[in-house]
């Protein structure tokens, strides 16, 4: 009797013979199996254990001939008899904790089980599968079993839950190394994905699947990192894992498992090490789904020791893959929005220029406004449909997503200031809006101009007042205030000019080129947002007394007083802006000499009433927004203006 406790190797897929003495397939397999082996080397020396193994072999010897006669099953009754014997064998091995032991007739048992596996009697086959999985078959044998299960699920209405097989499958996949048996892992994961698609997995089993998937992702990442050359088997594993994870992510109850930092870190590593375009596509899609939720984005941003700048390299490498580029731009935009350190790291990266390189490629394609997209741009999403129109829309969507990167960087003061110092970038953006302005004002052109002006407005907020970019930007943007452009374009142009007029050089430029009268006419706009931008521009221009004369000659004082009276529902923030404009105008040496006594008296009466007799002053609700805005926004500037006018008038 062979009493050596040696782990069994694979049952050859196309060979029915077994080697006389079996050896370990790998050290890692031995370590995983060791914990569930009942008898150790110390126990072998004990005569009782030897006797138990001998007794097991004797009992199996009596069962195997009975089972062998069912190799050619003829009817359902014989299947039931065969199932009864398989159950007895299972119970015997379970009772003696002998699933993993090497006993004398283990090999004949395995050979017989494989012969009976595919007999077109699914109930018998599933009982055999359960026994084989417990016996920890490996390599080609295990792969064959998983393929058989997948085929069975496709051809038959089989519920594996009835046979308590799902947990066994999950456990076996977890204990199988990608390094030694990647085909079995691939087929096993595909089997689990099929079960999930068929809604055959319970929540606890789904959670186990997530754990198994990240376990093998970690193993594959480590191997890809260690290997000098790409390895297709690990790329395939990552691809299969990502497909499964993407489906599992749809279940919101599993969200918390995806949010674990160690799991997110492995996803990012997978993106870093993978060189397969399909895997990269799936990885970016999964990451974009995660960062689309704020808690997911925050969790991703907290991953330690992760170089997020890898996204910049991927953006450039896959720039003609529209699907990947769209996802990467979306991911970067969201990450920089929630974490200033990440935003700053992106801007300061030597690879940040990749963003402009990719933007340039897509702008060049989009500006042609042609029906067919250039052949080097590809998208799996529209490949089958031949949808060049949709692909063109996605190319424009990429442009907008890249612009969101700039916009979200500007949410942070340090990162925004750093971005504003990149003169080449701002010059490039200005050149783009000039190129778009030369096209017909179609809806898509208008959207592009509006989007670029939003970014220029954000960046202009951080421009240093003495920067030559202030003048350059003003020259490029003022033409977009013209009525021929869409309202949204004109509004953003006004917001840019509002930021730029904080610069003395820009204010001088505007006066030298006689733009002030045109800017004063912006006060005639009815839209509140546009008026707010116009108020800001005029307020800044009136800092210089040289602009006061033109301001009065254009009857702007009367316009401001009129707007104060028309301020509906006492919008105190707007009233405060209007009072600040008048303060800047009247505060100079010659300010009140340009305004008539009647206008001064009118203002004094208005301000006195608004400060001392307004109902907000008498309200009992001191916590209301109405009272707070009146108290904090309006009253301080109104009182200063009132005192100034009273002093001047007296």
C-alpha cells in the first residue's frame, strides 16, 4: 500500500494514464493545500493513520467496480444508482477527511470519475464535479471541469445552488494560482460571471467573488511587474477580471468593497502594468465608473504610493483610441477636482504637456467639420455601427472633457496659479478660440467657444496683473462681446474681461483703444448674470479717475441710479455692487463735480431709506438670507457711500 502523502498532479486531458509516483506542481500549490491536509509527516509514523488509509482504500476498492459498470448509462434509473455510489464515495472521503490524501486507488478513482463526467446525465455529472473539486484536481483537469460546467450552464437549465457547488467553485478558484494554472482560473472566473449574469449568486457569494477577483488581480499585477516582457496569460486574466468587476460594480451593495484602498490600488496598478488595449479600455471604464461618484473619487484620491501621473502617459499613448481618451480625461478631471495635491502634481508634471498634445489632435480633427472621421481615430463602441457621426460627437466630447481638467484644476488656488503661469498653454487656448471664431457660428462652434472661454475665465482669475498675458488675453477676448456671437459666448467673454480689468495695464489698454464706451453699453443687458459681469468690469475701470469723464458722458450714473430703483425684491447683493460702482466714481478728487446735485440728493434719499427705514431693518427673522444679505452685503458699502455724498454735498 502506498502511504506516501504526496499531492496529486493533473489528470492529463488527452491521456488516461497516470504516473506511478506524483509530484507537486508548484511550491505555491503545496502551501495553499497544506492547510487543508489532515495528516502530516509526523502522523504518517503513527500506525493508526496508516491503518486508516489502508481501510479507506479497502472500502473504495469495493465501491469502484460498482461504479465502473455505469460508464455506459442506459436509463434514468441507472443514473440514480450511479449518483448513489458517488454520494457514498463523497461521504466516505468526507468522513475520513481524505479528499486531499494520496491513497492507493486515488488515481483509478479519478480516472473513473472523468470517464463518467460527460455522460449526458447532468445530475450525475454535477455530483462528480462536486467530488472532483473537493479532491483539489489541478491544471488541465481543473480547466476541463470548469469548461464542462460552463457548457452545462449553456445547454441545460441547471441550478448549481441545488448541488452546493458555487461556494466550492469560488474556493477552488481562490486556491488556484495564475502562475501554475491560469487557464483554470480564466475558465473558473468565466463560469462565475455566467452565474452572476444568470442571477444565480447570492450576495455573500458575490462578495466572495469580489475578494477572489482582487486576489488574482494582485497576483497578476505582481507578475507583470516582475516580468521584463509582457505576458499574454496575465493580460488575459486582467481582461477577464475587469469584465467581471464591471458587472459586479452595478450592484450598489458591493460598492463598499470596491472602495477599499487596497482594492483601488490594485486597479490602478493593473492600468499601469497592462499593455493590452482591450484591458486598458476596460480598466479605464471601471475607474471612470468609480470616480463618477464623489465618495469613489475621494477614495481613489486617497490611494497611497500611487503615481496618478500615469494617466498622462496613457492619455498620450492611447490618444487615437477615442474610448480610452474620453475615459482618461474624465478620470483626471474628477481626480483633480477633489484633491489639490493631485491637481498640483498634474500641473507640475513634465508630462502635463501631453494634455495639450492630445487636445491639439482632437481640435485639429474637429475643426475640419467633415462628415467622415480620419481613419487613425478608432472606437470599438461605434466600429460595428459604422457611426462616424457618433464618433465625431465623441471627439468633441473628448475636447470638452479635457477642458474640464483645466476647469477643475482652477478650483484650487495653488494649482490654478501654477496653471496660469504656463504661458504657452494659455496662448494655445487663445489660438484655438480664434480658429473656432473663424468658422460659421453653428451650435457646435458656439459650444466650443463658450467652453474654451470658461477655461480662459478660470485661468485669468489667477493671472498676475503685470503679466503680458493679460493684454494678450484681452485682445483675443473683447471681440467676443459682439452681438453676433451667442449669448453664452458673450457672457463668458464679459466674465473674462471682468477678471482682466483688475490689471492696471489692461485698464490702460482699454482706454487707449477706446473700448470703454462699448463696455458701458453692457449695462443695458437684461440678464442678471451678464449685468453682474458688466458691473464688475465698470467697477474695476472706475478705479482709474481717467475713466470717470467718459463714464459720466455716457450717462452711466443715471443708468446705475435707475437700476438701483429697479432692483427687484431688493436683491441686496446687486444693490451692493451698484453702490460700489458709485463709490468708485464719487470717491476721486473730481468725482462729485461730475454728478449733479439733483442726482446726489436722489441718491442720499434712496440710501437713507434703504439703510434706516427698509423693512429688513425691522424684521424679526434675523437669520433669514434676506436680512443677512442686507446687513452684511449692502449696508457697509451703502453707509460709506451715503457718508461720502453727504460730505461732498455739504
